[in-house]
C-alpha cells in the first residue's frame, strides 16, 4: 500500500511539472521530495498506529490428551481418527469386566454391612428392653424390701406388746401367790391358777411374737439380697446395653466407608468408557482393539482437537498496540480461505512475553543474551456467522485491527486486506510470518 501511495504522489508531481504548474528546478524538486517523504511518512505512521496490520497470525484451539482414568485392555474403538464427533460421543471402551466384578463384590459387602447394622440395632433394642425389665425388677425388689421392713416393725411391735402382756401376767401371778401365802382365804385357788395360766399364755405369746420377729427379719434379709441381685442385674443389663450401642455405632460407621468404596468402584466402571470432551476430532490415535491402556500422561490414547472454541493469535510490535483495546473491530483473512474476509473483535491484548521470563535455575542469566524483539500477542475471536466456521488448527493469515482513533486512515488497511484476500488465490502467503 505504501508503494501505491508513492506512485500516486509521484504521478501528481509529474503532472504538476508537465503542466508547468511547478517549474522543474532543483529547489522545487527537493521541496516536493521532502514534502512527499513527510506526507507519506506521516500517513504511514498514523496508519500503523491507528489501523495496525500483521501477517504473524495463527489459529489456536484447545488440544486435549486422551489419557484413560483406569487401566485395561481396549474392548472397542468407536471413533476413527480425523472424523468429526460431538461432545459426549463414545470414543472407545475399555474392558469393564474387572471393574464390574469389583462393583459386585463391594455391593455384597455393603449389603452385609447393612445387615450387620440391622442385627446390632435389634440387639440394642433387646438390650434396652432388658434394662427396662431390670429396672422394674429393682423397683419390685425395693418394694418387697420396704414391705419386709414394715413387717419387721409390725412383728417388733407385736413382740413388745406380748412382752408387756407377759410382764403384766407375771405381776398378777405374783400378787395372787403372795395373797395366797399371807391369807389363804383372801383369794381362791381358782384365781391363783387362772393367774398362772395367764402368765404361761403370755410367755407363749412372747415366744410366738419373738419367732415372728425372727421370721420377719429373715424375710427382710431375703428382700435385701433380692434387691442386691436386682441391682446387679440392672448394672449388667446397662453394661450390655452400652456394649450393644457401641457395637451398633461401629457397624454404622462402616456403612459410609463401604459406600465410598462402592462409589469409587462404580466411578472406575464408568471410566471404562471414554467420551468426547467437546465438539472436535481425534488425531494421533494410538489404539486399536486389544491395546493395553494405562492412566499415564506419557501413554495417551490419542490427541483430541476441540473445535468448539477457536481463537486467533496475532503478533504485532508493541508500539503498534498503543491504541488497541479489547472490543476493537478486526478484519482478517486466512490462508485456507482465499477470497473470504472474516469479521472479528479483539478479545485481549496479552501484555506479556516469554522473553521477559527467567527460569529458576542454578545458573546466573547471561547479560549479553538479554533482549526482546518488542512483539506482543493479541487474542482475537470471530464474531457473527464466522463463529460457526470450522477453522483448521494452526492456519495462518493476516489481520487488520481498527482502533477508535485515526478512522480516516482505516481505509488503507481495508483496501490492503481486501487486496491480499484475492492474492491468496495465487500466493499462499503474502508475507512470510
């Protein structure tokens, strides 16, 4: 385009000289030459800063290494290399039998663990019932003891009453005997015999009451022993209940662990099928039926090209990017599509370059090798209908970025890029990247 501007300016100057509007003398010739350099140079500077162009362009797509999560022998390959697939399509299948066996085994283990929990829960319920029963036994034994204590008190009271009666009978007997000795006519023999009989009956009553006290005390001791036995049975039932509760807790804690093992086994089983992570195609297929795959990045089954997200990276001098901002309109041509103009927008200006990065090592950087080419990359995304175009990975081309400044000079880039899109029919790459 600069050449065209020079030719146009030279033609105008020659016409002026031919028509004698400017005399072809040394001074006017020098002035027109300097004016041409300044005029064209100024236009070029404004053009480069306001509508920069670059042929250092490449299309980029995400590349995914197809590494299996589980190891095993390839059972079936469902997709051929370089054939378009949709996200979720089945690519290959690893023999799932070993992982299915593991799932079956852990499922049985989980079922057994749950049955153990149910048994321990039933044991805990039985232990709880035994505790309740033991507490009822203690209550009954306590009631029997209280009843025995009351019987002892009653028997003791009866004994005291019998002793009092016995003492009275003895006094009455003694009085009758004394009266008989002093005066035989003062009391009849019948009264004396009656007093003796009353005393003997009172003695028998005392002996009977004493035996009742002994019997009541024996019943009380038996009730105390029964209470002790009931309390011991309660303590034993409570200990068994605590043991049953602990056993149930341990069994219940085993269920989540076995469930986690089952989830892991089922996940491994699902990983026997490898699905397409996105829309795209597989390249560099390294498998066929019978191939042994292992979950190692160095032994990938193949490489997957994600065509659902295509971006364009363009490299420009740093000073050309002073006015470039995200959202600026972009026009580009791609080598695989001669005669076609794509619409896009600036996504990001990547204000970093690897030339400024130092790798951590034991070596001191060599100062003589420090430097930069002064280039930065711009990330560009297609817009409109062009977004659906399947662009090959690594395609080259040319971009023209239209900033918000110097819009009159945008026409230069517009004309230039349209010229280049037609030249692609005969020249594969207009400018070597």
